C-alpha cells in the first residue's frame, strides 16, 4: 500500500512524554512523495518534537512511525557545533554521506553560498550557516526532506528565494517535504497539506480550499488571498497559556 | 648501536602513536579527556587481576576498562549525579581498590612506578605483537565507524535522523579507548596515557583548519613525542611515560607560536 500511495513516512497516533508531561500527543500524519506538508503552531506546540519523532531521533515514543525511506535530509532548528573541531563548509557537506563534488557545488550554488565552500563553519553568519544547512540537506538528493525553520536568520529577499527553491526541489526530486514554520504568509502558497499543532493536532487540511473561503478574505483581505493563500480555520477548543485544552 | 630493549620500546611507541593520533582527536572533539582518564585509572585493577590469575595484562586491562565504561553508562542513567562526579568516583575508587588489592598480593613483587608511569625496559616481543596487531585492529574498526562517529560528534541529531546509527558508533568507540589503554599501558603508564591521547591532538588543533589535517598532525605529534621522549628517557634515565608526555608538551608550546602568527596575519 505504501508503494501505491507513495507514502514516505507515516505517524500513527504518536506522542512523547518528558518528566511526566506530554510534549505532543496523538499526532497522526503522513508525508507523500512530491508533497509538502507544513506543521504550524505556536512556540512550544511540539512542531520540532513531531519532526524528530518522524525522523526517529526520539526512541521512547507512544504510537508508531512507519518509515519507508532511509534517504533523508534534515535541517534542524537548532544546531550547535563545537569549535574544538575544525570544520570547513566542504567537510560539513559530506558529513553523513559521500557526495560527489559536482553535487556539492550544485547544492551550494542553489542556496547561494558556493563562495563559502572553503570557509570555516565557525566564521559564517547565521543566515549563511542556514543556507549551508539547507544545501547539505538537499545535496544528497533525499527522498524525504525535513526542514525545521529552514530560513531562520536569512534576509527577507533570501527567504522568499529559498522557499521558492524548496518548492522547486520537491518538484524536481519528487521528494516529500515535512516543513516547519511559524511564518504563515510566505510558506502557505507552496504547501499541499497543513497540520496545525498545539500539543496535539488541532486540525489539518489543504490550504488552497481555505484560501477561497470568504471568512478568510474578510480576515486578510482580497489581495492577500490572491498572492498568498493562508490556511484559516476554526478550532473546537481553546488553549490556556500553558497549553492545556479548554473546551468551548 | 642501541640495545634491543630500546629498539623494542621505539617500535612499540611508533605503533602506539599511530593509534593515539586519530583516537585522541575524537577524545578531544567529544570532550572525553576525563573519561579516558577514568578508564586508565581502572586499568590498575586489571593489572592486579592479571597477576592474580596469571593472565595476559593487556587482555585483563581491556576487560576491566570495558566493564568500568559499562558501569559508568548504567550509573549515568540510574543516578542524578553529574557526569564528572561519576567519572571521579569511578576513577579514584578503582585506583584505590587496585592499590589495596596490590597491598594484599605480598607474594608478587610489583613495580608500581612502572605501572603508573611506564617502563621501556618492560616491553617484550610479545607486547610488540599485541601493540601492532591490536593497533591495526583498532585503526581498522575506527575507519569502519568513522562516518557515523564523526557525524554524531558534529551533531548527534543529524547523524541519527539521516540513518547513521550514532549510538552504536559511540559504544564501539568506547571499546576502542579501552583497547588503546590496554595496549599502551606498559609504555606510558596508567597515569599518563590520557596525556598521550590529548596533548599531541591539542598541538594539532593549533595548526589545523580541517579534521583530516588535525588527525595527521596529531599522529606526527605523537610520533615526535615518542622519539623525543624515549631518547631522553634513555639519555637521562627518566621513566618513559613522563618523558614522552613532557616531549608532547614541548611540541604543544611550540605550536602556540604558530597560532600567534596566524592571529597576527589575520589582523
């Protein structure tokens, strides 16, 4: 069935507890080939945690994850690299896979940082490092790409260009993308499926249907709905500040 | 020209330096200096077991150090004590227990100084075989786990997410550290073996801008330290371990001038 439906990874009712508190609970979603699934939600809603569960980084989880590919590219939200280890951009590019030099150059050119290839990672700016991270993840031509806030710290024009690049990559490589963002406005036009998280799945669906929604237009204006489609929706419950669910 | 024992010590030292170079890089990168120290301290216990049961010293040390590493992993999970406290606990208690046991073994004459600081007179032809065959195996295994170990040293989650099995690489690496301690203890001594792992690597860090260079300079640094240390040990009749580590320190100090130059060039 997985072959028919082109599913790359499927989360079945997964959750994880830490210090007797649920970080996320009851999340089900699937990423298919050539599709972009976006996780949205406030800070601390479990977006990164869900991505890490999908990647298999967390082991002691509830529910189960079915993964149908091992060719994965990951851009983590936070990455701290210890500078006792001298590392150039080109060393970093082959970190998890032996990638040919042409492919490294191609990926670095696509994200606009080919000139930094010989530089030491420690000397890059935040935005430059983010572009290198993205280049590394796409250079191995993955089947599944997990991008956790991939454009943080990138300048505004760069941000739009990188989102366009991400869309292009999903088409060209026909890979599935699990994207995390809190930046609704720039991402939504490229997304096939949206999952709204707040400790659990509040709701999920296609953004395009909702963009034509009259309520949405009233909320964001006619122009906004033409240029950018935003996933607008209603919840049947509210959250208090600590994330607990208050039923309406 | 030289006595046989000195040639043996030299051949042993060269073999050890080839292994401590790359292993030392990972010890420094992964911040495992005190972990190495703890395993080395526990080696004394291995030595006493070897003497009591008339067993090969290197094998006995390898087994005790691996057990201590396992105990550490268990304690880390079971207690709320920080890692450095657990390391101190295991290092000193295993050293103490080892020394107490030696006190009981009055029927054997121990060269404690030799165990603690190394003794070039003690290296036998059998030891050479153990060092070179053991060293070759260590390097081969390290080469096999290089990718996942290196990737998870840079970032654990990236390595895990992209399917490299970093936990397995880490466990194997721990065994490799126990192994290098086991094969080099006679030469360098258990108090100073971590010095040979760390100081040439620290020197290499000062003069390298990428990981491959750092590994190569670390090996070269180790080889130079062994040569300088052993010749001075022969010349001045000093214990071999401290002489080798002191030579490594001199190389490290020289490498500091290189940093100063690069900083000046940058400005």
